[in-house]
C-alpha cells in the first residue's frame, strides 16, 4: 500500500470515526433537537438509542486492528444508516442543507472502505 493511500485511508477513517462518534453520542443523550428531528422524519424516539449504540460500536470495529468481517459489517451499517438518512430527508421534502451531514459521512465511509489496508480486509480463505 502506498504512502498516499495510507494517508487517504487514515484521514477518511479518523473523520468518519469523529463524525459517527459525535452523532452517536448526541443520539444517546436526550437532546431535544435530535428528538424533534427523528420524529420529524417519522421514526420513533427509541430509534435514536439504536442508532447511537450501533454507531459507537461501528467506530470501535473500524478502528481496532484485524476483524475484517466485523469491519465490513460496520462499513455496511454506516452506509445503510447514512443513505437511509438521506432518503428519509428527501422523502419528507427537507432542504439540501439537511443532506450535507449524512452525505459527507457516506463519502467518508466509502473512501475509508476503499482505501483500507490489506490487514483490515476480510481474508479470502
């Protein structure tokens, strides 16, 4: 793996981890704005707890060494959660500013996944 690819991987992965950790914590803390937003999207309040826990567990999975299959599931979960957020905002007619955060996290997820080192991939055995 080239030095350039390692730098891209770690920048994308650390920003992804920061974004998912921050949003996960906000979803676990009873923040009024988050509760209003999730209800605005048409989801029950307990969905915030599920998303928060899954995001934090996903961050742990992508940052720890090895466990390639677990990392694949974490990347898939991040992609599904953030693409679901984009689709949810579009479905209810929110403006483009609501799409920025989830879209950025999708880009970081795909970038981190694409540039991950061989040691962080599923083995082909």
